[in-house]
C-alpha cells in the first residue's frame, strides 16, 4: 500500500477534528502467536502498520502535530522473537515523519494533553464489572492530571472516513469476495450427503490460504439442515443428512478488508419441492432489495421494505396467517455496512452514499422443517445505483442444482 494513501486518510481525519482536539490511537496488543496478530482497525486504517502496542498521537493545534510511538527493540529478546521494526521502516510504510519510542510517551503525553480540551481515543466499550482496557486506563490516568479534558470514543469521527471506500479499498474487498466465491464454488462442487460441516469449512480454508489471504473476516458458519435456523451457529461439526440444504455464511479478509457472503444450496444437488418454494421466495427478495440500493436510500427504508416482502412470502408459504407474526421466521435486519469490520462502522439508520459497501441478506428460518435459507451479497453504492460485487457467486436454482454432485 502506498504511504500517500495513508497520508490522505490522516488528512481526512485532521479535517474532522476541531482546534485543540487530540486523538490517541492504540495499536492492538501482541498475540501469543504473532502469525495470528490482528491489528486494531482504526490504527491500521491510519498507519498501515501491523506492529503491536504502538500509539499514534495527532494533535490539532494551529497546525496538526503527529507523533507515533513504537516499541524499542531489546537485543536479548529479538534473538527469540525476531527483530522489531526500526524507526526508518515504520516511517517508510506509514509516511509518518516523527517516530519515538513508547518509553518516552508518558513524559510527552503531558505536553499534548496540556494544550488540548478534548481527547478522542479508540476506547471501545466494556462493562463496568470488567477491568479497564489499556486505552481507558491511560485516558483515566490522564484525566486525573488534566481534569479540564473531556474524552470520547473515536468511532463517530471515523465513520465518514471508513464508510466511504476508495479505489484501493474496493480492490481489496473485491479480492476477498472473489477468493471467498472460489471457496464457495468448490464447496458446492464437492459437498455430498454424509460429509461433516467441518469438511466443507476445510475446503474454504484451503482455498483462502492457497490464495495468500491470512485471515477470515469472521468465523465461518457452515450449517446443514436445521442448524441453519440458528443464526450464529459456528460449531460446524454435524453430518449432512439426506435431503438437507447447507447454509454458508463466510468471508475471507484481504489486507484487513472482509467479504461477507451467504449461500444456501442442496447438498445432494437437488432441492426438494418445499426447499425450492422457500428458496425462490428468499432469492426474489434478495434481488428486489439489491435493486433498491442507491445513494439517498436509508438503511431504515431497506429494512422496512424487506419486512414487507418477507411478510408476504411467509403468508404465501403458509407459515403465518397474520403478518405481525413474521419475527418467528425472520429475526435479523437486511444488512449492514461492510469493510475492515465485518459489521463495519456506520449507523443503523444511515443514508446510503456513493462509495458505501453494504450487505443485502434476507433470510427465512423454519426450525420445525429443519430449513434455513439466507442469500447474502456485497453491494457497492455507485453514483446512480449499485454494483453487486458478489454477482459471480452462483445463487440461481439451476446453477446450484448443476454445481453440486
Ligand atoms: Mn452479513
């Protein structure tokens, strides 16, 4: 990634800040096994760095002041865990000029706090019965020394930046979606009655790793038969039974950007009559809702329209008589913003803008019939409408019946 892109992002952030506002962004702490290290998304967005425990400080005075604090390498430790990045490398990747060591932070933070009236940080939320996280701990301590300062979580000022995707970001998302799609197609091709759900997960993992993607965006849901009616089923350890469909809700991540795709297909390669009825209704709703996506449309409106269509479908399928009972078979909302977080920042009541990427994922879940269907696509909001980024991943009935063996 070009450091110029990161410089633009930080400029965008500084624009969101008022004079005498300060922002302190903490990198994630080191994981036990560094290969699984997952960076804090706000830190990664603003620095491009995958180093643990660093802290970026941006202060908006007359001119913005920016300083990044990183760990100091200890030669005796580096023999075991490998070398830490040196200041020059960090500076080259991030485009940040002023790099200092973390052991200088406590002395310097007073200077930044003293000249500020408000501080934002990636504080996160945890309940009062839990210990403070490291961000909350530092801010709490600083507030004792500088009681005039108000503190706030930084999510709100990141939304306008992170919810509008740039060309580079869309390239990462498209790659994540395409690789996920290859995995899904392989699963559909290889699935058979009698296989275990985790065997299908392994097919996906193989494809993702083989293509060089390091992480899944979230833990894959591979749910056969009645398991598909449990929305967050992730045990993936059941056997696929006769006449069962499999619901996949999966997404690889590319450079931190997640895909989020759901497909439902008959493991035997043939839908039963009832499955086909239900599947067709969900597919129609999926398509109608995708067509509604354009700038100016609110997520609230998309949700209301989906509920309306689901109610009609459930009555047609003879599942309910009174439309107010629809919640028994449809319990979630139609979609969410997608990006570095699978459920990306962006308000539930947000109005769509060009450059947003959202999911459209209607579903119908009928535990008593051991059926759950969800069809989820990833949709880019364009200038006049939408572009379905996952349009190449099969979802038509004839495609699904031909794909499976
Ligand atoms: Mn989703």
